[in-house]
C-alpha cells in the first residue's frame, strides 16, 4: 500500500525535494542582491561571486577538512568581491551594470584558474537535518533530508523583511536606495552605505556558491552554476525587492529546476530533458512580464539603475 502511495506521489515528492535542494543557492543570492539593490545599486557580477565562492569553499574544505570553514572563507571572498565592485561604482559616470559584467568575468576567470587543482579531490559535505525519520520509506527520508543552509536562508528572509521596516539600518538603506539627495540631506553617506550593502550582498551570494560545491551537487567544476547568479537578479525583480517574496520565488525557481530530474527519477525516459530548460524559460518570462517603457517597477528603489 505504501509502495502504491509513493508511486502516485512520486513526481510531487521528487519536485518538493528538488525544489528545496535547488532553491537554496537562489535564496542566498537573491537575498544578497535585495540588500544591494535596496541601497540603489545593482550587481550583475553575482554570477562570478557565486562561482568564486563555490571554488573557495571547496578548496578550503579540502585543505582543512571543515565545510564550515569553507563557507566562512567563501563569505570573506564574496565580501571582498562586493567591496571591489562597490568601490569602483562610487566614482562618477561609472555604470553599475558594466562593472558588474566585468566583475562577473573576473570572478569566473579567477575561479577557473585557481580551482583547477581542486577538481579531483573530494571535500567533506555540509551537514543536513533528517526530518524523515518517522517514515520507513527511503524516498520520503531522502526528500526530508534537508541541508541546514535552507533553514538559515528561510530565517534570514524573515529577519530581513522585519529589519527593512523596523530598524535604523533598514531605514537608512531604504532612504539611500530611494534618493541620494535625501540621504545626503540627512547626513548619511550614500557611497559608504552602498559599499557595505554590496559587500554584504556579495558575502551572501558566496554562501550560495558554497552550498553548490559542498552539498548539492557537492563537487567543484567549472560549470557548477549554470547561470544561477544572473537568474537571481530576475528573481529579485519578480519578488519586488521583498525578502519573503525572494524566498518564495526561489522555491518556485527551484521547483522549475527540479522538473527534469523528478521526471527522470520516476522512469520518464523521453522528453524529460526539455524540462531542464524550465528555470531559464521562467526567467525570460519574468523579464518580459516586468518590462514596460511607460511604467516603473512597483517597489523598485528610486535610485536603482533599472529605474533610470
């Protein structure tokens, strides 16, 4: 009877498990980009930060035997990338988007160059929490074996949603993001706030990279990201710069990314590979749906480059 139930619910169960696994990097990258964009700056270099963070975490975990140290090292590397990006963008007539693309290529190139010697070694994986112990079914146990970073990402989304509205730091971030002149009139240094926001955003994006290399898929290679850093920017727009919206949208993207593997896991052998394109199609649809020459994006910070 239990086998029949699993057969019926095989695809939804696989999509649920896959959505959690696939969404975790999106959660951290999108939350990091939300912080950055709330300050009035866009960072398209997060793809490079994500991949460099994945390489850094894997390399440090291999050398130290500690995945936790790997994540911390990735956070430091991501913060440095964010500081470089923020420092360059503070100069007059510097375009955020152009610098972001340059930083993306720089991060990718550095990761591929420095990470060549770490493709073969095996790093210890990040721990997960087994929530399926109540079931004797292996599929349910596997689906409910959830990495701790997913729960941290969920808690972070709730905290940021509260912090943006109820803390002094959140108020400063929103003022700087909405109007540079108003921020200066209040005695706030917009360049400093955006520099720190970009550093924090880069640090969170690097955690997403650490998850990729140290848990799922759990290895380091040059194609580990598949454009997730860039897709996360579209996700932030779709979520209207709302941290909880980012978390839910990340689950949606994760579910879309899990369609192909889910169908393959239940024996669909023809056409399943077409569903691997679902996240990219979803990204394209979101960008088209949110584009308009006559209206501004609802919820967008006023100083953000996208709104100019």
